[in-house]
């Protein structure tokens, strides 16, 4: 049987998975009833294709919105028109705006178990350099995103990111402005953040590749205008989990596309799929940790 087309009704156990929250959100059983798909099929789509994307409660239970109902129905209409499932999902996903126009907020929303740490910007720089070096040393044609808040904050990193862009399949950086300086022809694509963009308060490095993944995302705490730049405090999360990294990359790609970066549009389709299964090895984590320690020591 073609399980992708299974229109079985939700199981009673799935409908009773979680009590109502009163927030207007839907359980997986509710989503199944609204779309005619069983929870088993919805879970399988999520596992294989990263779709639909639920909000995860701290308990791990899924929650969906009316927008998710519409997206699933879009996929079903495309399938009925003869389009392959993975293509139908990619097309529907490309029409969906990110839940939050913030990499940090999306990671906290979808992965509430990620630990947060309050770090100085100097420490974030060390972590960023370690991720950039390690991922690009071992990753095969990664997709890279970097968020620098301001163009003048990016300027010291421009030579480094020009080199990173040489080995990347795609490299996009975000800042509020670029001081009129021309972009390097072989460097990363520059995306300009709108005045009200939450990403203006964030620092991020995302490396998504088949063989190496890592992400650092941080949000600047308010009220620090009088502090020296590298002493500013951020609330940060980081991970090498391919699923979390893919979620961060999706948000970044959407934000780049919204900022008018045409090269980001093909990424929306590419990143719509779930990441390939990958086992994080102790050797790989140790190598990244060693780079972090070395850079932190250098910048201390």
C-alpha cells in the first residue's frame, strides 16, 4: 500500500495523546481529522520530509496551527494533480513564512531542550570561528549563513567569509547595512535586514551539510548600549543536531528570500526536506571542542 496516500482516520490513542490546551492550537489527531490523514502518515511525513513542522511542547507533544492545515491540504491537492510527494511538500513549504523571523526564537520554539547560556560577544566570536573552521574543514559543499547585526561588525570577518564562500555551495550573510562597500565577487551574498528585523539583535552561524552540521544562535540582551562591543552579553544556544541545524537553515533561507536574495529561493526547496540521517561521532565533537577551547583561550 502507498502509505503516502493513506487516508485512514486517526487512531483513538493519537486523538487522546494530549489534552486540549485552550490556545487554539491543534494536536496531531486534530490535524489528521481536518486533513483526512492518519497521525501515522503525518509522523512519517515529518520524519522523511521534515513536514509538517509542529511546535514541540516541553513534553515532546506536537502542536499545529490553522496554517499547517492549509499547507497539508496544499500538498494533497498537488498530489492529486500527479505531483510527487516530495515535490509537492517542497512547493507548499516554499509558500510558508517562518513561524518567527528569528533563528534564535525558532530554535527555542522547536527545540526547547536546548540549553541556553549567557555569553560575552568575545566568546561568541570564538565559538563562531570554531564552527566555521571545523565544519568547512570536513563538510562537503555546505550551506552557510552568518548573522552579524551590523555591517561594521561583519567587516573584520569579511576576508574569512570570502574564503568560506569558496568551499560552500551557498553562503549568505545578514547585517543592517553594508557601508556602501562592494561585495567580493567570490564572497558570500549579502542580505540587508529591515529596520524592524529581529535578526538585527541576533548573532548566528549555521553550517548545514550532509557530513557536518553545527549551529550557533544568540540573542543580545537589552540595555547594553554603554558596554564595550565585545563585553556585550548574549543568550546563546548551539547544537550539532542535524534536525535543529536544518530548522535554523530554513529560517535563514526564508529571511534571505524575504530580503530579496534570489539565490535563496532554490534553497527553500532544498532545505524543505528532512536532513539525511547522520551519527555524531565522539571524534568529530572532540575536534570542534578543541577548536573552541583554542579560540576562547586566544580571545580571553
